[in-house]
């Protein structure tokens, strides 16, 4: 993530009076929770204010929530306390963080589309490395059609996802669930309105 991207997100979080993307988990993550183990370790990549990390902790997982923003992480800490769960908060850039090898049973990446193609390759390589054999990977993001909408997401075509991109990046993983949809988002002021989305769940080969 560039310095300008850091500044942009820091300013967005600081300017938001409440939780920018709400306190509830991402809808796709909530819809596939039955595919996740109820114990073990989970990594929430670029977890922001913690809504998804907290949800995973409520599901019984020991969660590491990584984000670069101290403002967002303070809100994540407060949300975890409010819900009565614990997060391990780690300040780090999703592209540069030293992803540990085979350390997590679940890896979750939700709407982290600030990544350029080169950055995305680094991030996904780290996520691959961090996931244990037999572990579950969850990704959701906006598709390229999101450029037709103003409900969130980047304005750069290269940062958006396609089915072919996701299938190709994890071609050796087993697909457990895929959803390509147009739906109304109500995830805080940051994600509100009709949006074009793709979500996928995989299992890493054992």
C-alpha cells in the first residue's frame, strides 16, 4: 500500500464518527460460517475496525486481526470488548506483513481491493503460505461491474475481481462455495447501495 493509500484510509477512519463499515459481519462471510471450523486459529486480513474478526471470534476461533491503521484497530479492540470476545491485534500492511507458514485454519479477506495487481499477488501469496493444509479460505470483493455503481469499492478496473481471476489464483484449491450477485449492501456508510459482488470459499489441499 502506498503512502497516499495509507493517508487516504487513515483520514477515512478518522473522519467517521461511527464504524465506517458497520459493526455487523460481511454478509457473505456470515452466510458461509457453516463451512468454517468452530475451533482453531483464524487470520482476518486488512480487518479494519474488526467487524469480521469479531464475528470469527464469536464463532469460536482464535483470531489474529491485521490492519495498518491504529485508529481502526482501536475501534476493533472496543468492538471485541463490547461483544465479549478477544482479538489479537497486529498492526501491519497486508502486502508486506510477514505471513507465518501454515499457522491458520481459516484465512479471511473481505473487500481489501486497495491492492494493485502486484500488491495483490504478494498478499495472496502470503495468505496461501499462512493457511494450513486442509484449511479454509474466504474472499469477497467487488467485480469489475462495480464501476457502474457508487456503493463502494475502488474506481480502478485492475483492482476489481473476476471469477477467472479468483479461480486462477487458487486453482489447486477445492471450491466449496461461490456467489456472484448483485445485491443491496447495508454495511455502514462505506458500503451502502446496490453492488456487484463475488464471494468464494476454498479448502486448501491436505
